[in-house]
C-alpha cells in the first residue's frame, strides 16, 4: 500500500534575486524593490490554488465512492483493501485544503459543510457495534432507525453531543477499519462484516453497506459544493468576491494559516491528544493515519505562504513579506521547515507515540515548533499591515 506521505510536496525556497524580481514585477519598480508590493497577484494565485486543491479532494472522494461501491456490491478482502487505500490517498489533498478554513469561506460559513466533512473525535458506538456491545449504533438499531437514508445521516450528525459524528471522512474510516484495538497497527474490521448470510460476521451487514455507501456519496457531494464556489471565472461564485479586495483577502489567507497552525493543529489535534495520552483524541485513530494528516496540515500552511500547490508555483505571501521584512521572511521559512521536520520525526503510529517517552518528546517538539510558526505568521500580518484575529 502506498504511503500518503509519498504524495506530499517538498519545500521551495526562493533565491534572493528571484524574490527581488518578483517584488519588482508586482510593484512596478526599477532595479530596486520598493517598500510595498501589490497583493493582488498573490490573492489571485491563491484562489486558483484553492480551486486546484479542492479539485484534487473531489477526485479523491470520487475514487473512494467508486471503490466503496465495488466493495459493497461484492464484499471481499481485496475490495476492502482497495477502499481503504482510496481513503488514505484522499486524505492528503483534503488535509492540505484545511488551511482555507477559519474565515467564513464556502467550507465553514454558517451553512458550510465542514461539520459534515471532517468532524472528530467520533464516538464509535454512535454508528456501529463496539467491543462489548454488539447492539450499539444507528446501524444496529433498525427499530429506532428503520431506514438508513442520507437525510437521516445528516439529521443525526452531532445530534445530542459533539462526538456523535454520523458523516464525513471519519465515519467512513470507522466503517472501513473498525475500532483500533491494537498496539501496533490500525483497526482490523473484517470484510465479512459486510457479507450477508453464511460467512458473515457482526449483524445488520446490509444496513452497514447502505450506511457506508450513502456516507461516501454525501462526502463527495459536500466537497463538490465547496469546489464549485472556488471555480475561477464565474461572477456568481465565492472566488470572484474573494479577489475583489486583495488586502482583505490577504487577511483571510493569514488567518487561515495562523488558525490552522496554532489553535487547530498544535492544540486541538496534537496537544489535546498529548495531554490526555488517549488515542481517541487523535485525528485518524481507526486507520492510524494521523501522522499523515498532521504533515498534510503543516504542508498546507507552507503552501499558502510560498504560493505553491503541487507543481503550481506562483506568487505567495513570502514575496510580499520579503519586501517589507527580509529577516522575518527568512525566519518564517526556517520555522516552517523545522515544524514539518518535527512532525516527520514523530514515531508511527501516533497513538503509540502518545504513551512512549521518546514519542512524547518528539510530539512536544512539534507542538512547540508549530507555535513558533504561528507567532511568525502574526508577525507577517503586522508587517503587511493586516489585522488578524486567530481562532482560540
């Protein structure tokens, strides 16, 4: 199985001469860069980059849907493996897209679908059986929930508690891997949980297949709705409004970076698990994919700063900061590199690193490195005369 880490992109460092040339091109200067640079090309490139990223997230979810449909139609060990691989591959582009949150864009506006897409942590017993209770969950309650429908899943998501997650990546993850009861690997749900009749395991296999099919289709629909709003060249889409005010857009970009690096990644996704030493607090606990999730998120912050996604490398916030404060630009790049390296150094699986002395030391190093990144992002906002209120 190919590791999701293989798809992550390396660091781009601009040479000083290149930065100067870009800055002059933006500001219309002669041989020397002026004190300011036009943010418009940076913002326009960002919007293009966001759309490309969501296109990849949609493609990943579409592949999961295809693999799940084939598996549910004819459950087999290979079919389950194929569906799991598709899920793992889909997490990388989505993880890199999470830097486009936290400013009320299409993903997390008041009516946005983020809560249906990536909510966690998840109470396994809300959806399906758990160790010691084979009757648990929506799937095993045909009396209370006679028909499993998309509308039911949406209505039940976070109903009665924030851990009552019924939809999104992590609901799919649970249905593919099951509870992680191992100290050395991910969950080991057998494919026979989806086999009806002779040879089947657990109960309500057909209902489980219905649930997995519908929740996967809903994930794709939700991601398509977000990608639609970032489509370039369409006057009635969010992207068109976003680029109209480059300075305000720049503030949103920096808020997304700072909130992901600080409140979300270093605190919610890492420090909470670190403090509790509980795998139930880790991001992708059923598949043991947390290490890749964290790395994708950190890479996302770096992508926006450098104006880079995949092979697309254009004007980034770094080009603006370099003109205002070259030392700060160099420091932020150094801290981004250090944070990514610190995450890469965390032993796998993450749930075992939470309880091992060496693992805990390395997790704490990564947490601290991300806090330094956040501090420098705030400094970059100040240098660019942008006020940002980061998520707490």
